[in-house]
């Protein structure tokens, strides 16, 4: 069974443009009140005859926190400014600089989606993405009966091995311990992407061995991030729903 959704023209340039538009960077910045949560009284004035003045003391005009006082004699410490201990950061990252404002046309988004689906059924793009494999043992696209979603893990893996052939090795997620200092920095493990299993909207499949997506949630990022031609298995229901989704847009 081969569907018309795999016959679309593959536009790598438009797919690349969509991926660039959809990029997201984790926004981060310090707290807006970071370094300002103190009782500093503001700038020290140098006017004469003013209580709490810095006149004649040889002090800089920086905000100061008062620890104790005796009359007009103060025990204070510089606060808030970046050069003071515990002060705020001088030029912290701003949230606004992480906001992506790029836009993409709807028709270009449709072409990119159609291209990324078509590439999953193209031997040329699959071999280009998985360069360690010289030739496919099984012919793409990989479309299976919906009954496969009811199998337990062990028989499911056996079935996938028969369906994918020599692509099976790159299709299952593998988790390994990272080499180097990244282990100490919150990224101890690294994993490959593995394949994506596309199911119908009313079907269920729960596993951590590969990524599972419903047909109505499938996007260009799922199929083409890192290069066109990701190993993808579709159920028959998913194919029908994708045909409706793509065909409906064309109408």
C-alpha cells in the first residue's frame, strides 16, 4: 500500500526555511528584583547640613544599606549597584532578545509538511540521513496494520525488526552516559532521536523505545529536524487521516 501523500515534490529549501522560523531558544534572565531586595536608601547626597549626607566623608554617591547608626554617624555598606557585593548584574540577558519574531506563509508551511512526509517514503533521503546504511533491505514507506498498536513490547520489537530490516538499529532510542564534564552540568545522559511512529487520533501506543505521534499532531519539526528522511512508521488509520489533512488543504 502506497499513498499519494508520498508523491509530493520535496522542497528542501522551503523545509529549511520553516525549520529556521520554528526555532526556539530557552529564554533566561535573572529575576527583575535580583540584587534590589535590600534596604538601601538611595544615592548619598553631598549637600551640606543634610542629615544622612555624605558631605565631607569622602564617600562615593552610591546607594547604601544602613546597618546601624548613632546620631548622624552611620555604619553603612554599598548595595544594589553592580560593583557592590550582592548587587544586581550589570548587563544581564534580557527575555526580549530570545523572542523569535520570524513568520512563515501558510502555503509554505503546507509545502514543507508535504515535503517532510514524502521524504519519509524516499530511499534517497533516508540513506542520506542515515549515512552508515548503504542500502535499504525493506522498501519505504513503512505502513502497518493498526493491530500492531495492541502488541506487547517484546512481540512489537520483533515485528518492527521484520518491517524495518537494517534500519532497526537506528530506529530504537539508545541512552548512554556522556563523556566529559557535561555529566556534572545536568546533562549526564545523551540519546539519539530514534524513529517516529505515527498513529491514528483514536489509537494508543505507549512506549519509551521510540517517539509516538498522532496524525493530527504531526509537524515538520517531528519529521525533518536534523534532516529530511527520518525513519517513520505509519498505521493505516494514520495514513487515511493524513490524506484527509493534506487533501483538505489542497481543496
